C-alpha cells in the first residue's frame, strides 16, 4: 500500500437508528424516542456530513407512488436545509411479515416478488435523494436448518435479484453488507469475500461492491482490516460501518475502538494507506442504560476515536516499519506499534 501524497478529509455518516431507545429483546425501552427531524438536526452539531437510510426511515413502506414521492421530497428538503447528503439507501426486508422466510431466497414466489419490488422502490427513493448507492444487508437470506432451502437455487435467486436491480436503474451501485449469522442461524454469502465473488457473476460487475462492518467480520472470526484490504485490492470497498465487538456474540455495535484499540488502529491504517475514498460510516449503539442527555455520546466518541487513530496512523514511520519487516524483527515492530498507541 502506498500512503497518499496529501492527507484526505474523511466524511462521516450514520443512520438515524443509531440514536435509539435502548430497547433490547429482553426488556423495554429506557430512553424516549427522538423524532426523525430532531435526529437530522443533530448531525452537523455532532460533526457528521451525511445520513444513511433504510427505505422506511424515509417514508413508510406501504405508501403509494404519489405519497412516496411527496414524502421523499420532504426529506430531501430537510437534508438540504441541514447541509447533509444521503450516503446510501437499504431496503429493510427483514422486519416485514412477508419476509420471515427470507426476501430474495424465500421459498414462496410471492414473497420473493415482494422483496424485489420493495428493493426496486428503494432505488426510486434513492433517486429522489440524489443517491446512487443501494446497500443490501441480506439479513434473512439463510436458514435455521440447512434442509429448509435449496442452496444452489438460493445463490441463483440472490444473483437474479441483484441483476434485476441493476437493470431497474443504470446508474445505481449495489453494495453487499455481509454477516455470517443473526437473525438467521447461518447466512448465505456470509462474508465480504463471498459477495465479491458474486459481484463478478452479475450483469455489471463494475457497479457491484461491498460495505464492510467491523463487527460482522469479527463475528465471522476474521480481522476487519484484512477484509477491508481485500476489498480495496478489488477496488470494491465503497463504504464501511465502523464499530467494535466483544467476541463471537450477538452483533453488539459498540463504540469504535472501545474493545480492541489495536484492531481499530489497523482498520484506520488500512483505510488511510489503501486510498479509501468512501465515507466513514458508523453503526454504533449507545449502551442500553445511557441517559437521555448522553444518547449521542457514542457517535461523538466513535468519530473522535477514528480521528485520533488517524493521527497515529499518519505518524507511523513507513521506512521504520519496512526495516522491521526486512529484518524479520516482528517483536520490535509490535512494540513500535504499541508505543504509538500509547502515545510514545
């Protein structure tokens, strides 16, 4: 990897779902819901530049075409008024009664049709927000027991859905956001590498890439920085969701760098030296019992952690690193990095 000649300015984004009520599967909400417009007004105050959306963050999923266009125009006006842009749109296919058995890979043809039509509608919403990136988190494209679906047919159905979206609009890009499990026991295409392979089978590989989330890589037993580097090598890392994860548990969405500082550093180092030019997206949740007044601190802290680790990454002496490597002095290299992280 070659360090850029001029330091780049990164743009930061997050989704409105990251200002949450603190509800979990085992208990009630502990904070009051914040209305949509109030969430959007927080972005610039917190130092963020853009917004990530699910389709039904913008307008309800059951609105007709005319009402949908009006609702999208209203949200676009709010974004413009705040000086924000929309980074991506993602169809929320995992919470609807018609997608309990999966969206694109459901056994029921009518359910597959619903998933595809809703995804196409998401593309139309994106157009209304001057956005070209569509993120597919294939949350229920998997099984609880492997015999429940035909795996060969499932892979083909995912490919057909991606191709249908590419055909629906000649300007959009498709970004796969892969996760090995949860809510399904086992997912099809569980890692970014799996989706990258599918990209080259699509009707337009140049418009297919990935969004890599730190926690999702960790849940697959992989290092996020390696996943990011591999996607950068393919020139297909188009977005990231930075966060942290305490082991192979449920998807925790912890503040970036809060669990493993060195792992977080390596992600920043790869993005910086690999010439990543996308947004620094965050997918982080406040700790459940966080008070209402502090419900955005996790976002501020994650952004600050990225910027501080960016300073560390830019201070690394590349020549010294190469000397350690050439001498096979990995103990010395490790101590050099650890001292950098300790501010020495």
